[in-house]
């Protein structure tokens, strides 16, 4: 268990934390609005012309839903993250300007085309919303700081209302002209790049970037920051998109976990079956990341599996009608069977891609695990812990230790159970325990549920256990539990909290140490 001290962060870690933080902000704008995307998907599945129950009246909801409501919801969410409701309102106004500006550009372009030429479709301002939301909210926050404390008594509401309205007007004009031009051009470039990759059968190469980035907790940034906006634009043009399956395919992860189930050792083997169920059906991909990190060569198996899945979908035209969030086989099924994506035949192709990607990952992982089995057994005999053995092997392979590897053992600080009384670990009374992950919805919710049950069984009643996104951590957290790759960011957010690093949110031994710490504090208090 780590202490409250903040260790020096290396340049590499600072870069990683910075990228993760940026990705968290992008996914933080998208993730809360996934229910709206699901609702839109249901409308398309039932009421469009090729839907299960076509309805000309209700189908009119589909277009405005994706073109106006979803970008404005994203903008409001992003603005709220930066500057509360005030930031959300100004960001929404700005995004409405970008939507109108984009529509004007598309209309002018189509009007100039010769008769019979294929026309451009509307560009949905998802990326525009993600640009304008922080820009509008931060500038509004800065403007408010200029006259804070300088307004005459009785005029506060007048100034607050008019300043937000005027600045919203200014940002809408900014959205109408430069941002609309920028986003339309960017979407054209990215769309052409995707088409080029598909045309030359190079799309599977994206797995070389996506799979390693996922393992280092950039999955939400990739999926919701890049692939979702591009995929939704393709849905508007084609009815479905293969891009939704590049990151969300559960096959590679479950293949890796099944390899550990049959050929792993110690704690990794014991926990892998449960992790496979959670990853495949629950859609929490983060549960397999520690297994890949403990033997980095396994990332090659994930890349091969990912490439197999993408290739299968390219050959069979497998695609989804909307983002599969979370990346569960249930969410994938719902989006694959959607009539706009191709219905049951498309679903069979997608299932085949999941099966083949899982199989390829499983086979390559088995080869890697078998090749190192003798060394793993020797290390396990010496340490009596498979995760510790794998960490030692990884350090030997790297030629040096690292912060993340030290955190897997519990960090530089003394851990509970290592001869130090739990009550001496911190002078802070533990009342509020927070599980934090990137989005605050998936793996942290699972971990919080596990620890909450342990605390309840221990008869401890006045301790709360909740889950949050790292970006939402505040000083009220007495103890923060994060996956070891995310601990640096959590420390920066709440440096005065007690921080605990775990390698696996499912069944970490750190949970029992936390329960022991809290129990001993309560006994001392009594």
C-alpha cells in the first residue's frame, strides 16, 4: 500500500499521465451521453425504412437526434466539466453555431456541383463539440475572473446573465466560421484516410496502435475521442461502420484471459476465469490489462487477434450500427443485429470476427506462456506469487525497475501485513474510500462493489465506498484505490489522500489490507 507522499515523476510517466488525462477529458464528454446514443440506436433499429417496425412519423426523430441533440449534449457535458452549468450553457450555444456553419458549408458545396454529381452529406459536429466545449467554458471562466468582486451589489445577476449570453454569441460566431471550416476539412481528411485504408486492405494495421494503447489505459481516448465521431459519420453515410469494432471487439481480451485460465500460474490463473466473464459479458476491458502488462510479449498476441478480427470484418463486411459501449458481447450483438447494419447475416460475421480474434490471441498467448513456463515455475517457487514472479521477469527483461512494476508489489512504502501495524500507515481516519478509474463507470464500480461487500462482512458500518472518475476526485477522499497505471494521476488530483495501487480490481489482496486498516482504526477509536 502506498503512502500519501508524491514520488518524483519521470519524463516518460509525465507524458503518459498527460496523454491519459487528455483522453479522460475526451471520453468524459462522450461516456455520460452513451444512453442517448443507445436511445438513438433503438430509434434507428425500429423506425427507419429498413427497421424492424418502420414508422414514417417516428423516423423523423432519427436525423435531428444525431445532428443536433447528440453534439449539443456532448458540448454541454464538456463545458460542465470545465465550468459547471455556466460553462455547459455557453459551450452548447457555441456548438449550435458550428452545426449551422457546417450545414451552410455543405449546402453551398452541393449547390455548386454539376447536376447528377454525388452530393456531400451533413457533417455531424461531434469533434466540433469536443473542441468548442473546453474552449468556450475556459474562456467564460477567464472572463468571469476579470470582474469577480468588482460588480456593484444588486447587479450580479444582470452581469452574469448578459456576460454569458454575449460570450455565447461570440463563441457561436467562432463556431460558425473557423471551427466549422476546420472540422469539415478534418472530417474529410480522416474519412478519406479511412477509405484509403479500407481500399488497400490496410485497416488491420490499426491494431498495431490500438491494442498496445488500450493496455496503457488509452482505450477510452481512442474509442470515444476518435473512432466514435468517425464511425457516427459513416453511419449517416452508409448505415453502419466497421470503426466501432476496432477497439470494442471483446475477442482479443477474452482469448488472453482464457490462455491464462488453462496455462497460467498461481494467482493469475485463479483469477483469469472470473476476469474473462466480466470482460466478455460485462464489457470491462480493463480487467485484462494487468495480465498483458505482467508479460509484455503478450501484447503481440493481442495485436494479432485484433488484426484477425478487423480482417474478418473487412472480408465479410461486418459492422455495427452504433458504438458498442461498454465493449460487451451483449452491446456488440445489439448494434450488429440492427437492420441498418445488415441484421442477422451481419451479426454472424461479427460473431465470427470475435471468435477468430479470440482464437488467434489464445493460441499465440499459449505459445508465449508455454515458452516461459519453466522460468515462471522457478520464479513462482521462489516468490510463491505468480504476479510477483511475472513482475520480476519483466524487470529482468527490461533491465531495470519502474514505478508501475514497483506499484504491482505495493509501491515503495511498507505494505500492511509486512510487519507494520495498519494503524501506523496513516494518521488520517478512513471514512470515505473511493475507487477511481479513467471513466469512473466500469472497473472502478466493480472494485467498489467487491470492497463494499468485504467491509460489510467485517461489520464496519460508518465507512462509505464509492467509485469516481479520476478527474472528479476531491479532498473528501480519505483513501483512493486505483489500478497501478493510473495511480500517478490520482496522486496529482488528491495528494493528501492515502493512495493504494492494485494490479487487478477483481480480487486484489490489497482489499483485505484496507479492511484490516479500517478495522484497526475503528478498534483504536473504540
